[in-house]
C-alpha cells in the first residue's frame, strides 16, 4: 500500500501569527512542497487577530522560512509557495471572520483547484478550540464538496473533565475520524520506529514481557528552563506539559500488544488497552509513587510567581496490570534544567539467573539494557556483558550501537512535516484518539489532586538529575535511574 | 578466583627449530614475560635434530622475536629472556637425548629455581608424539618434585582410530589432566567470549534454541591457498585440517548447554554432550549433507599431486539431536582461496510470525541474524529491521555493531600466549579433552569414508565462495550462505 500524494487542499491555520506557525507549520508546508510530498496547488490561508496585510504576512512568512526551515527557500520554491498564500485577520468570536474565510476559501478553490478540501489547523490558545470548531459548522464552512480535517494542537484539556468537555464540543461538529489531535512526538521517526522495531524483529518480542524485563525507564529531560514561557508554564507544569502526553505516548507504544493491522484504529485500540491497564493510583497512593521537583532558579523566571509551587520535574512509577507486564515497574520522568537534553526509553532486562564467572558476582554484572534513544542522536543500543581480554574471565558491559543518522543520513523530514502530511492524507495513526487522551488524563489526574492537598515540589539544582526524592523513589525498589547515556 | 602467576617452570619445546616455535611459541614466551604474566625465572629449553649451538639458537631466537613478536624485544627484555634460554640437539628416538635433557633440566632447576616444574611442548611431527611421551616416562624425566604438563600440537590423529591410539599412548605416561591438546582457536578472545556472551547476558539464552533459531552457519574461510604447505596439505585436506578441530570447537561452544561451573571439566563435559548429540550420518547419507571442493590452481601448487583429489573446501550440514536444537540445521564450511578471510558464527533467527507492514512482505524482510565475528575485526553484530525514514512504513535491515578492538584496544595477547599461560597454570579449559577429540573424529570420519568410495571434489574459482554443490546444499533447504560481511 503506497499512500501516494494527498489531494490538493487549503490549509487554514488559526493562530497564524504565532510561534508554532512561524517556527514549524509554515516551514513544514514549504518543505513538503519542495520535497514533492504535496501538490504545488496546496494553499495556505492564515488567520489571527494581528491585522497583517496579505503582503506583510507573505513577507513575514519568507523571513520565517529563511530563519526556521530545514530547507532554505530558493527564489523558485518561494515563488511556488507564495503564489498560494493568503491571510485574513479577525477574531474567532466574531462570525464575520468566518464569513470572510468562507469567501476567501471559495476564491482559493477556484484559483488553486483545492476542491473544497480543508485542513483546519487550530494553533490558537486552547480556550478557542471549541469556539472555532463550532463556528466552522455554524457558518457553513464545512459544507463543501471536499473533505474536512481538524488538527488540534496540544494541550488537549487541562484535566480529565476539560478534555472530555473538549472532545464533546469538537465531536458535535466533527466526526472522530476527522479530528487529528497533535502530539508532535508521534511525528518523530524513532517513535514510529519503536513499533517497527518491536514487530519487524522476531527476537525482541519473546523477551518483551515480565518474564525477562525487570523494569522500564522512560526519560524526557531538557537541559534548559522555561525561558520566555514562564507565564504559560505556571499554569501548566511538567505533569500536563509533558507527562500526560509525550510520556504516556512513549509508554503505550512500548508496552502495547501487537495490533491486528497497521492502521490508525488497530494501533490506537492497543494503545488504549495499555492505558486502561495502567493501575489507577488513589491520590493518597500518589505520595508514594510520584515525585515533583522545581529547579532552583524557577521562581526568578519572567512571569513566574515568587512563591510558585508549579513542578518543573515529575517522576512517577506506574504499574500495568495485565499478563504481559504484571510486576514490572515503569518509571517515567520529565524535567527542565536537567543535566542534559535526552529522551529515551530504556528496557532493563533481568539479571542472569546464575553466573558462571567466579571473578564477577551476579550483583556486579550489569543486566542487559536496550535503549531506544529519541533525542539526541536517534538510535538504538544494547548493552551486554563481554569478556575483558586477558587470562581472567572477567566480564564488562559494552554497547552495541545503531545510529539512525549514520545509516539513513540527516535531513529527514521533521515531525511537523510528517504530521501535516498524514493529516492531509487522512491517516490518523500518528494522532491521539479521544479515548486515548481521556485515559492519559485519568492516569495523571490523581497525582495533581494529591499535590493540591498540600506540600511543595522538592527543589533541585539546575544541571542535576532532579530532586532527591526521585532518587529515593527508585532506591526504595532497589533500583537506580540511568542518568545520561551509558 | 584470581589465577595469579604460574610457578616458575622450564618449558621444553620439542621441534624448537620449526616454524611454529619461531613464529608463535618463542614470541609468546617472551611476551608473557614482558607483560609480567609469568615469572622472569621461566626457562626455555629447546630441542630438535638441528645441531645448533646454544649461541646459534639464542641468536636465531632474537631474530625470530624481532620478526614475529607482537612486542619487539628491547635490550632489557632480551637480556632477561636470553639468560634462561637453552638448547640441546638430538633425535627423539635416541634415549641419550633424554638423558642430556634430564641433566640440562637439573642444571636449570638449580640455576633458575624452576623446582622441577615442566611444560613439555610437542611441536614435532605427529608421528613422534607417542615416542616422546613414552621416553619422558621411561628415562625418568617425570620423576621430579614439580608438576608436569604435556602440550600436544595438532593434528591429533588423522581419524578416529589413530586419535584413540594416540590418546592411549599418551595416557600410558600422563594423566588426562596433564595433557593439553592444542586447538589454537580456543586461545582467541572472541572464542572464549562466546561463552561469556551466552551466559553473562540474560536476553540471548531464552531465544538460543529451536523455537527461535532457524539455522546456524559457521564459516572459516581463508583467501589464500596452501602456499608452501602443499606437501603437508595433500595428506590432510580441509576436513582434517580445519573441520575436525576448529569447526567442531566453534560448533560445540555455540550449541552447548550452560556448564555447571567455569572449569575445565564442567565446560568440556557440556561440549562433549553436544558432540555426542550430533547425528552420525552414515557414509551413504554423506553424499547429501557434505560437499567437497578444490580450488582450480591447487594441483599446480608445490608438493601437490597433479591428479590430487584432496579437498581444499568442505561444507557440511549437521543436526543436533537434543531438545534444544532438534530441527535446526548447522551449516559448517571451510575453504582456501575463498573470496575473503573470514571466520564467523551466524545465528539466523526465524522470520516474524506475522508482518504488519503492508509495504513489506514477510518473505522480503530479512530475519534477525546475530553474527559473532572471530576474524577479522573480532566483534558481534546484530541485524534487525528498522523503519526507513519517510511517510511510508517500509522496513530495512540495519546492523547494530560491537567491535572488540574499538572498546578494548588492540595488542591484546595472542592465542598462543594465552594457551601457554593456561598450560603453565594447569587450567585445561581451553584445551581439548580426549573424548572431545574422539567425538569430533567420529562425526567427520564417515564423510571421508564416503569420499574414499569415489568421486572428486568439485572445482571452484580462486576468490569465489566454493563449489556450486555448496550453494545447492543450502538451496535445497530453502536457504543461502551468508557470503561475506553483508
């Protein structure tokens, strides 16, 4: 099955003057066109409150491409791209905006041959998502001959109740298979490769279970702070910003059963099954299994309350109550201002049942660890014990490595290019389904509820691996975090 | 358990003027001394028919070291080494030689403090092994206060009957635990590492069996011909020169059960169990499972009969009739004048039971292969399927690699250094036991018997991968040889 090229369509970006549009979405559209993945006729219609003229928007877009795009625009590529760029300013609460958009889109259909096909890309504040969807329906923008797809940026809700409400609101106007909820981590090659790695190789699946796996560590660490996002971050925190989405995605891909087919629903069915099997901690249990932290300089950041108790770090232990994973702890963590920027999934296998080598005690010998590195240097490595050369039989742990870039070269499509293309193709495999999102909130909500009852995040030094309590979380289980590569 | 340093001893080399002594044994002794693995007092007594004076032997030895040693002799290292070198010429059929040796060794004990400890190293023609052992006993050279160890070079017999006879002869004078039968492949780090790799890692043993392994290929290929060894080779051939010893060693280490301990007898017990489980083909079955070849220029080599039917290539299929390996074919081959010099063990795993990726058929997807490379570039690699970057889910096979030298540096001890040291330490783990040798002959003898009934080796081009029949051997099973380091 070749997916082929999507139909020509109009991509309507709400929030077109924002950061995400300028850094990711506009470059992604340009690059998809340059690489020939989408038709040259694909049109871009930006909208936002900023009262740009068409010319200003186009000029800014060119600057954005020059600054942020993986592929620099040439005069040719720019000419092709610019000929189908449009901008309409307005307020999404004002029905007049939608009438203007409607009219502009009819012009675009005529001019570009986009046949009424629309990608509605919501890159605004989350509070506007429901309104925009509702207005699109009400003002008749969905009554075209072509297809309609709604792409919704994160965050999708701020807890279970709000996520449910948003799902209800969107699904009043759109069908589930028209809604493409973004978790840009799913656009990364290594994340997609996780399933290929698991299910295209006969040797990993037999040991991918409680009988051979001791524990799993999933780490999403950043070596920088909140920067200019302080105000946003104050209301969000690490739990909602990363744990509820990226960490839960990596968890479900790692732990899921083989899907019956490689399609959006089969894969997402299995991901949801895993999330359903994740044990729900009661808020009181959360004191034992979740740890929050705040880096020392956080309260001095712009937009941050000097008494803030927002967490910039969270570690949690999860249990998956099913046949495959019973008894295997999954340790997940994310933090800002960590020692390094690193995203990885580490499958730690059990120790050998018996060790033959008198010079090395079983406890001294590192168990095998399979590490799927997502960032930086996407790749896979397997640590294993080997003999140290010499007359003694001494064992040392070494690495077997596979480096994605070394084999496939750099310059592969960015996550947003991939995701935009998939949305245009109507393939929702790499997007989050409504039940998936709700399950993920159900898992993390009790942690936040527990925190709201009192206490504060443990402070940690910038450049460290998080608060002391996080170390203790694993020490209590007789384990320790993999800190850094190796 | 640290093995420590062996007692000071006298190493008596029979055949001291030969190639092996000059290329391997003398350098090994020098290097062990330089590296501090053996006492400075270790003495070397060479003997052979060549009527060297002590001075000539010493001068030749220095030249040998300069030419052949991993560590070049310095004035210091040479002075230390040379002060304990001795030479006594003579004929091993003449009891007077042994009396002279006895007397010289008593002097050495006095001068060097070697305390009657002896390594008797038989590096002569095989026909002399029994005589020397007998004479050593008869002439009273074993009646010292110290220990005695007999190191026997290959070939050990030329068929089952002669190997049994030689065992009987040697064991009349020496106990089994005093006999160290050399297979220098066992001195190689990667070969020893095979057991460490299997039994120090919890993730390979669960899939190291018929349920997950499709087949095993063991290759010992050399890209050169017989050179000046034509006369010797004419009487030997690939089956006896490599298959009976090196290939059987690699087979038994690959297929053996975990030993109860890391000691000479526990390990050799399990190796023998595997060899016992290897199905004995009848001579008539051998036509189906064994293929011989001869490279085209072989009959033009010095010392080779122009009508020679000596094989320079052999491939064979073996079956191991036990619970672990039932149904898994082991394909073994060795040849001269092959496309490259390569020794490796390739564990080919089964295909995935079901493939999810529509763009790739199960038959197209290469199964996982674990390759243990012994020569060149000792290391381990694992091929696995990974996603080709891009919007399609396409799978390609890539390698995860571990390179022994990259992690541990070069310049590690050579096989002969290791083996000499082990013999001095009295550890027979890396040497072949009498029953092991006999089992190996029992496996290969029917093949030779079948060949003796008629037919000729298939000829093959120099620089190829052997005769056509070898390809067909695997084609019939729906498989193919891994030719080269793909």
